[in-house]
């Protein structure tokens, strides 16, 4: 199993960050690499929510992934899973309010992505591309959190 963790401070309160992050239909408007979102389940974001996300990857390759919320603890934590090709992914997002210091009122967002091979091909990919894949994933997670920070600090639409 490989694990990548990234944390980003966002100068917005936890509830604002939560609302931006979990508004699935709006994700394509603020995530710079996301081209389309298809929500597969009705209702509010929570355990059991499923959506498909189409992203443009390096080399202008489009990839569509399906995500399922496995656990949801509004407004501070949720866990999503995504089956990959030979590797299954699980991402845990934790939103922690900053209560002291100069960033008081902000939110520390941490995402931990775990990848576990689900087929022999996946085990080979982890062995061959492990370090490179981890750096690529880390870069993508950092970009997503930067996009989230930008969206969360924008004034809310009236």
C-alpha cells in the first residue's frame, strides 16, 4: 500500500470550506483539472453519495473516476473510495478549525490518499512507479487544495 498526505491552510471557516468542497455539481467550476461532474445519487452529500469526475491529466488525457463516500462526519471529515485500474484508492479528508494564532478562523485541510493494489498488474505498477506515482499524486492533491482555497475565500454568491 502507498500513502500520500498533504495539508493546506485555508483562510476560511470550516463550514464555508465544507460547503464548497461538498457541493458536487459546482466542483467543475473551481477544480482546475475537472471538466465534468455527474452526481449518481440524489440528496445531500453524505455516506453513500456517488459521483463521477472527469479530469484532464498531463498530456491532455481525460480520465473519468467514480467516487463513493464511505464515511461522512459533517463538517470535519469524510472518506471516499475510488476503484482504479489495478489499484483501489481511499482518500480521507479532515477539516480542522484553526482556533489560535494569526490564522484563527481558518481551516487546516488534510487529505490522506491510500492506494492498495487490487490486481497483479497493480502490484507491478506500485513496484515500478511507486515513487514517481506518489510525487504525481502529491502534486495533484496540492493543486486540488490550492483550487479549494481559492474557491473558499471568494465571496459567496448572493
